[in-house]
């Protein structure tokens, strides 16, 4: 695996103005991510995970610090960086293939090439035959597949995912995790995925960054040395459990004694 | 994480107004939908009651003409071309007013939706202007612009203005912030965001406003013609009244009704064409 950094964040801080002064969300966060790594960002809810992702996507300017993508300082949304949002965030008036094609349409790719590329991706995410279906007729999991295809159609170097499976039920979420790994093994993008699910993070990631409560700092940077390809069964191995335990401790889940 | 935006309190009133307007129009639909199958019966009942009223009250034709008298007056007015002439006058006033009112209101509504500052600055004036009944300023417009087409077009435009303005603001504001983020992350140009996101997302609410506007425009034209005109269906009503030709008044009233219904139907047709993606979702409101 090639580890030359594709993304580097240095001393990122974000403060939102509100009625009582300011809400300090991110506190001097620094890290580097190598190409083709799958990194999960884990943290308690409200810790600023999504804010961090929005900063990395160039949607939100940090109050301090700097993000570099392939050595270039980030000043706004950038080519080569694609985002998958928390809810599928599809346009309800566009069919599945029209939603997937949107990025190509904005780039002025001609209709024939766009159709070919979106067709490939519809197959890849397992939605063949659903081309002309409207989002309202899709289940949550299917809608999120469309969203992933819409991100991949841009052929990004970096894929940012904001709790992509957060709104799905546990069974669908596990399935989608498996599917994502399959897709990732084909495309080998660099992925930064925000999640609050410890098992999901261990199952998917090469490396997990754990954020603290607000203001968020990185409290643990853990490499997940579980060999790939990872089968579903890997979830039940002792080493998997050990990684999960370390992450749980870093998050500082409140002990409940009976 | 989404940060709560500070909402201007000035827009609350506008939003409430729009909600009331929406609720009223959706109520109209469900009533209409249920009534459709019964239409021949209700129509027969209506005509029967009309006859009974005339006979039971022994009413003279200039008080309440019978339906057949109205029909023959219609045939007469249609035959000598006068009905068509007056209808075309009113229709051009209505259409002119719609085009003017809708374009100004849409443009201003979009700007107000995009700029909190502009909305805070202008919305008190817009709300205040709406508390003046259009009927009250119609005479002024006739004094300033004469009894011709211009004054009527302006009155129609004024009456159409508000619902379109409000619905444009509400529609554009209701575009999900996440979809705006998506367009930004895809580096969409301003024009692409407008055309591919804001227009389709705001269209359902905007067309809801257009439905209301289309029927209001007919009222505007008649108000204008009552105040001062020498042609048009409103003028025809005045003539009929002056000559105790009550059947003619009814002919004009029914023509106006059909005109308003026709315009309303055109907007519904437009919705049918443009909002196909919503059809299943809101079958209740569009299906008839």
C-alpha cells in the first residue's frame, strides 16, 4: 500500500459564533492520510465529526489551521474530492441514473459518456434495472447506494463519507458495510468516513481516529491490523474485539454499573 | 453538524400567510375530488333549485332570470360577437396582469429569499401594502393610467403579486441545505445551482401560488372594469345591470367563472407536466 499523504490537516480549529460567545468545536486537529487508506473518524455524538468532514470537503473554512490535498492548500470544494452525505441527499425529481449523472452533467460531460459511466456504477452498487426509479420509491439502503455511486462517478481521489449508514437499521448497515468494502476493493479510493459505530469502524478501516468530546481533539490514532479481504466472520474474532475495546475506552463510554 | 441559522422574525408572518393559502387550496382540491363523480347530479340539482326559486318566489326576470332565459341570452350575445369581443378584452387584461405580476413577484421573491437583509428591509412595506384593499387603489390607477388596458393590467398584477411573492420566497427557502452543500461540493456554478436545484425544488410551492394567482387575476380585471371601462366582461355586467338585463349579467358572470376555471386548469395541467415526480406522493392533491 502506498502511504504518500494525499490529505494533511494541520492545527485545524473551528469556532461557531453563537449567542454566548462561541462554540469551540474542533481544537487544533492534525493528521495525515496516505493514499488508498480507509480511515474512520469515530467520536461521541456532537463531537464535531461532521464539522471536521465539512472542513475537509472545503464546505466550511476552518477558523484556524490548514488542509492540504495532494500538497495543495484547500480554499473551497475541490475536484477529486467527493462527498457522501448523512442522508442519501438525492434530488427527488431525478431518477436513479439522473442523480448519479448529476456530477458529470455539471462538468459538461457529453450524454453518451455520462450514460456509460453511470451505467457501470449502477451495476457496481447493485442497482441494475433501477435506472429510472425515483428516490421516493427506494429503501434507505438503496438510496445510500445511489449516493455512493454519485460520489464514485466523479472518480475522486478522496471519498469523504459522513455517517453514510447512520440512518439505516442495524442489519442493512452491516450489509452496506460489506458492500462498501467490495466496492472499495475494486476502486481503491482513499476514504475518510465519519461514524459513531465502533464495530463498523473496526470492520471497515485501516486506521481509526478517535475524537474527544467538544472541543474535539484526536485522543487515539489506531491502526487496525486485520488482514484483507475481511469476511463477515472477522467480526467475531478476539483481535476484532480487542480493537473494539481499545476504541471504546478511548471514547470514554460512561460505565454503567448495576 | 448543522449550525442553526438565525431566522428573521419578519418572515414568520409571511410564512403563516402562505400556510393559510396552501391549506385553503388543498382543502378546495379534496372537496373537488370527491365532488367530481357526483357532478352531473349536483348540476341537475342546482338547475332544479334555480327554477324552483324563480317559480316559488314568482320572481321577475330582471330579479332572477330562469336558466333557459340565461341560455338564450348567451346564444344571442355569442351570436352577434359581442360576448367574444368583451371576453377577449378581459382575457387580455388578465393575461397581461398575470405575466407582469408573476414576473415581478418571482424576481423580487427570489431576491428576498436569497437576502435576509433585503427581506428585513422590505417585508414591512410589502405586508403594509397588502393591507390596502386593491379595490381602494383601483380608482387611482384608472385616474393615472386612463380607462384602457394599462390600468386593468396593473390592477391584475397588483392582486396577483402577493401570493406569487410569498410562494416564491417559501419555495426557494425550502430548498434543503444539504442539497445546496451537494451542489457546492460539486463546484456547480451559480447558474447551475439555480437551474438544476433551486428551480425544480421551489417549483411545487411556486405553482401553488400560481394557482391562487390565476383566479385572483380575473377578480382584478373585473374590479378594474367596474371602476372605469368601456369594454370587457365587468363592463358588460355594469351595462346589464343598468338596463335591467339581468340575464346578460348572468351570462357575463358565468363567462368569468369559466375563464377563471380555465386558467386554474391550465396551472393544474402545468403541474401535471412539471411535477410528475411528485404525482404518486401527493396523489390526493393533483389527481383529478
